[in-house]
C-alpha cells in the first residue's frame, strides 16, 4: 500500500544485526551484520534486491553490525553507507571494505542532524553502549496520510539517557534491545569483568528494557503501536522471558494495546507495518 511504512528485523543477536525499513518507494537498512547471501535472500522474500537499498546506516563499529563481504557487495551495487562522524575513522580502521567505500565516495558521513533519502528523514542519536567512537540509534520519519510515521531502532543501548528517550518518543514502532535476564547473566560462566561490562555499559536487561519503554511512553504524545525486542542474548536470556518482562511492565502501568514481538538471531522477525 502506498502510505505504509514497514519494518523487519532481519536478524538480531551478538552474531549479527540488520533491520530493514521500507515503503513503496524507499528501502534502507540499519546495520549490515550478516553475509550478503543472507541479506539478499531475506530482501528477496520481501520483494526487494540489494540494489533497491537507498542506503545502509551503521550504528557502531562492533563486528555484529558490519559484515565486510556485505560492504563489498554494497560497493558493487553502488549503495551508499552512512555513519555519524564520530565513528567514521574507527569504521575505516577496522574494516578495509569501508575504507574502500570511502575512497569510492560511498561512505557518507552524516554532517547534519538528519539525512533525507526520498521521503525518509533519518536521524541518528547517540546511545551510551560502549564502542570506539560511540554508538548510535536511528529514528526514521515518513510523512504520510497527513501525519508523520516514525520508527526508532536501537539494538545496543546500555542505559537510556534523557536525550535517547526524547529521540525515541512518539515512535509508532520501536526496535529496542532486551539483552539479558539479570539472574541468568549472574549464573552464567562469563568472566566477572564481562558481566560487569554488560551490566554497566553494554546492554539493557529485560527489566531495564521495560523501564526504558515506560520512560519513552511517558515522554510521548501517542503510544507506540508495536515493539520488537532485539539483541536477546542466547546464553543469558530467552525470548519468552524478554517478552514476559516487557509485557508485565506495560501491564503494571495500565498500558494496553501495544503489540510486542520477538526477534531471532538467525531468521527474520515479523514484518511490522504502520
Ligand atoms: Zn555493540
């Protein structure tokens, strides 16, 4: 349909992250942490090709968000890759394919507060997740049917700041991490330093995901329609626990009518259309 805006998390975990947002005329990816074969086959399922992408937006330098051979494929197809200036030198240093994209004018540094691609306004916002040069979420807005439709994606956050909450507020669709269950993390065999890193500057627990959503809803004029819980740890969490925790947080505050969806490490989640 002409004015519909769709979102699909193609896959999300510490092994790979990529989300597609598209309408009838424009398609973009947030991150490209999967092989070109996987991304191409998932796009084909949606009736799209890699060459249809108007841009790929990188959140941060960690290896589960950038797949070098996918970057090479994007270069071949002349698809531009966008990133905030703070992470650009780190991306070029870590990924030779991105250095090559830069030489070919295909690595675009976002110099203003937002990028306009056809009908999409794409706005990066910084999140505290620890990564060289920083880490960013993205909000995508699209004016349709006399109102603005908005999707926000933040698969790595650590904790919500006032600014993050403000950027995500009034989204129709929110893709947010619900990384770990506190007890499962404590009981895991992970080293103490890693547990601390995950808790303090890495990721949101299920409880923190629920709390962050409540803060976002509190700042919003309208309720989000759908939530997708992403980056669910395979070792220290389950989709069932993540869903249960966020639904319970919304219920406790008398918030109803929001669909909450799971995502998967190795297959796409549900396509959410608003
Ligand atoms: Zn990360």
